[in-house]
């Protein structure tokens, strides 16, 4: 981030304190109420790996959610499962896990015009909502484009205000589009993305880069990778990825388990192309980890 020498903006950035805590900065935002506090910390569980502070947008660049105008956003589509919200509203099954589609924006955007947004809010993640009246085609498209770069459109956005909202801004989606041709990039991009996701403890994102037959269960499933890589004493750090030829790559990395075992590891990763998309089909550890 470039630090501009100018007077601080009077705007309130709801994520600034969280981003500052994660990135070694303190920009002093405050939340109010137990629910808002819970929402922000639930949001942090996803945004922690994204804490690259951004330049504040000007008010005229913000999206005003009070208007019924078309909204179009681009970024990476992520599917994540969250623990259920605290049972403080008397709702049955409130503690049950629930999943959500999130859009990781290419660049942070500013939103305003909603009583739940506390003036102006810069965000990197948007929760996508499908209206119950819409056909199931949208759900099928979201599932198909999981982990890929997409463009979504809608004409209604609002600020988070319940325990079932997992980002500070939500968009009701009317359409989603993506391209298989550039879905995951080259083979080396896929391998790098896979290990970076493991470094963040994000099993869901890592699993989206694996062929469907191996992501449903076993060591390459989202649950197993989140369980292991999300509970390391020192998170996995990707050191290098080199091309071996024949869609094979060697990844070298380091991590330390909760029990103190240190792994200076390497694996040979094989990728395949399915429907124009590069995915990981096989991983062979060269030294046991």
C-alpha cells in the first residue's frame, strides 16, 4: 500500500481496526453491540489472509445501496462454511454450520447509503445472496464457478445485520458469468494458489483447485485440509514452485505442527485440464510431509 501524506479522512472504516490488528496497523474503527461485534469477527475469519490495506475511496466513488441501480462487481468466487451464529435470538438450529458464497473483489470497494453500514465502508469481500424466487440456475452457476474469477450483477445491496450475514456488505445476485478459459490460470498458478490457500488454512479454497473426484473426501477434501493446515503452530509457507515438465511441478514449503514437528517439505504435484480448467490431480510428498 502507498502511504499518502494527506489529512486523515473523517470517514468511518468498519474493517480498519480489524485489518490493522492483523497487519500491524491501528486505524481505530469501533463496532457497537454484541451482534455487530460477532459479525465483524466472523468476517475476520475469512478476510484475515486478505489484510492488505487499501487506499480509501472518495465518497463519489462509493456504491450507494439506497438506490435501485445496477451493481456489477468482479473478483474470485469463494464458497465457505461458517459455524452457526450464537443462539441469542431464540432461533431453532441457530448453532448449525451454514455455507455462503463470497466474492473476493479485485479491488476494495466503498459502500454507503444503508443504516447498517455506519456511513461509508470499504470492503474486499461481498456475500452473495440468491433470491428465493429466482430459479435454481443461479445456484448451479455459482457452484460451477466456485474458485474462479467471475463477474456478478445485481440491483440490491445492503449492510450485514444478522448472525447469518458473513460479510459487511451483501449483494442480491441476478446474474453471474465466468470463463473456463481463464478459470484457474496456468498449471503453475494453480499449484501456487493451492499452497497459498493451505498457508491461510483455507481448505475450501484449496479443495476448489483439486479435481472433483478427490475433493469430496480424504486428505484433499476441504474439511481435512482445513483441520490440519488451519491448526498449525507455524502456518505453511510456500518457498518455491518449479516446473518439471509433463504438467508436473515441485513445490517446496515449510510448516510446524502444533506438536512441534517441523517440516521442510517438497511434493511433486500433477495437474490435468478438465473442461478447459487446470486442476490438481495428484500430490506425492517427497519426504513424508
